[in-house]
């Protein structure tokens, strides 16, 4: 794209935040009102998206091209930014500052106030990225790319380094012993069968609840060795240049009580009976009328299994399954490259810093996780 107003220059490897140079308002509207006729999943965007469209139009960019560009801002990012943008507008309102025309010093002062209010490095860094969608400084660079801003964040890091949520992780074997008791699967009620399947999938794949939520029967393939799910939508770890993940679930003859193929096969049989609405989403509520569940429900199911297994859910959340599974795989000497591929991480540093925790316990990734 040849227009510098749309793609400001930024020091290489210093700024990774998305660049949007227009106001973000507090009201939101669904994508399908802006982009009717497409098959994309409805998301929420800032009402100021029409201002982005107008800016693109002023650069002779067609509406159909704009429709694609506008899809680059994911709803999850919007939700994170919205919190800090509201705080920024309140900060500017008290000081009678135009929040779109603030100076470098004024915006830095906002970050300093967040620091004094004991915000974490991660939160302040997110605020920096949020302001970068609003503020364009002299030299045609976004706020977050300015050398002083970069130095400020380094100072915050040194004074208040980020701390991992978990210093230690729960033992996967404890949960597996509980899951083994939920056998044979043909005798389980739909609730227990569903909970067992969700937890096994979370451990074997080391993926988020969001990924499990997206599993769809239209993307399911059965083979002689098991089941395979593909995706037609991006997930949290998706990035340009990388193919969408493929989740393979193979039989585990070593212990049929933990065999994901056995559990999934039984679940699909039961699901076909209660699926009155004809939904293609894999996971349905085990309570009538058995509608497709949202991501937060899957997270709640995972926490329920953790609690039943004796894991302290006041400390450990559903997301902790990623650290538990990958840490166990690492202790079983699974190559880091295989762990990164399974969990969808691009850098070994991500696993080392945030997920590889001391764990009691133990060749494929799934086999290492399931081995008691």
C-alpha cells in the first residue's frame, strides 16, 4: 500500500500493535451490518469503523477492498482496547484534551498514571497499543512506536516485571485418574460424557477453550486411526503465513478408559439423538433444548472437571490445561518443536516463560500426556 498515512513507519521488531489511525467510539455494531452478504462470523467493532471506511475511501480504496481491510481488527482485540480507550477519554476529559490530538507528553502521562495506580506491565502495554489506534505523532509514526514510549515500557518492565500467573502447575495424572473412573463411557450420562470429552481434548491438544468451541461437524473427518478436525476460521494463535491448525485424535489402545476415539465416538452417537435443532457445532448443552454452547461454557466445564479431580479452581483456571499438558510433555522429553506445534506457539520463549512449569509426572505428544 503506497499511502504512508495508512501504514506509518515503525522501528523493526519494536512495535507489534495493530495500526488504526481513527477514533474508536464506545458504541459497537456487528460486522454483518457493515458487510452484509459475506459468510464471516459476526463480530463486534467500534462504531468509528465508518470513519475508517471514510479514510480508506478518501484514498480511492474501493468498498469491497475496505470490507476485507476492516476484518483485520479482531473482536477480542477490540474488547481489550475498549477498556483503556474509555480510561483515556476520561483522562482527556478531565484535562480538556482532544483525545485524538493529544501530544506525546500527555499520552505518556496517561501511561504514568496507570503505572502509579499499580497496573501491570501487560495492562500498560495493552494501553500503549490502544492509544496507537488513535494518536499519530509528528514524523508520521503511531504513539506506540515513539522511542520515548518504547523506553517508558522498558522502564515499567524493569520496575514491575510481569509475573506468570502460575509458579507451579497441577499434576495431569490427578485429572487422568479421575477421568479413568468415568468408564465405561456407554454407561455415562450425557453430562459426564461431555465433561470427559472436553477435558481429554483440552489436554491432548493443549489448545484453548476457544479452539474447542469452534469444532464443527462439517470439518470432521473419520479415518481408520481416529478423527480429524480442520478449521475454516482463524483461532487465537493464527497468524499470516501459517496454515490453520488440524486437530488429530488417534486411538489410545494402551488404556481405553483414556482413549479419545472411544469417548468421541460415543459422544457423537448421543449427540445425534439430542440434536433436535440440527446444529453442526460439536459441543451442545447437555441440558434440553441442547443448543450449541458458548466458549465460556466450555471453560466452565473444564473447571468443573478440575474441581471434581481435586484441583484448586480458586487458583487454577481453565486455561491452565495448556501449561499442565505441555509441561508434562516436556518432562516426558517430547521435543520442544513438537510441543510448540501442538500448542500453536511460534516461539520457544513463549512456552519457556509462561507455560513450562514444575510438574510431577511422567512417542507422540498426546501419548506422553496420557501416559500415567
